[in-house]
C-alpha cells in the first residue's frame, strides 16, 4: 500500500526515512500537513487516498497555495490534487501538472504499522519550536 517507488519522476534522491506516525491514525484524514525543520517553504503534505499514502511539497509551485486544502479528484485513473488558489492540478504519484509545473514528491513506505516519508530534513505533524529549526 505504500506509494512512490523511488524510480518515479519527481522523487528526491537521498534523504532519510522519517517516521511520521501510525497508519491507523494517519489514514483517518485525506491530507495532513507535515512541518519541516527547514521552515514553512519546505513543509510537506501527506495524502491518504483510496488506501494509499502520497507525499509532496505542501506549497503549490505556481504561487505557494496550500495544497492540503485542495480538492482531490480522480480522472482516467490518475489521482490529482487541485490548488485552492488557482486550480492548478498535480498528479499525486509524480507531481506533474497538466501545465508545465512540477511538484516535488517524496517516497512513502509502510513498515510495522507506521508511515515513513523519505525526506532530507526532519518532519513533524506538530510545528517545530523556532529555536530548533535546522
């Protein structure tokens, strides 16, 4: 049920597997914002759609809209999130848009009942204290 096999376009190379939390709790919402230790512009959305988890940058590459607040739709077997600001679409698996835009996507794995996201920095479901950003 994990999504994002490392060879799909848009995935980051490197990074470490970051424990996000238990599948049971995380699968109860379609999208959760994961705060990044690097700050606001590096936050990540964790989507749960049709029994799969997906992760991508939380801010739309067009003008920074909050993708966690966007609508999620399936068209021709492709799951997409639509930015709530200007309605740009992004494929949840690849990050590609129907425009020339591209969102960064991240690998997700399920292990021992937990969700992990491969990312270069620490991720948390709670904001990081200002003095602990690194």
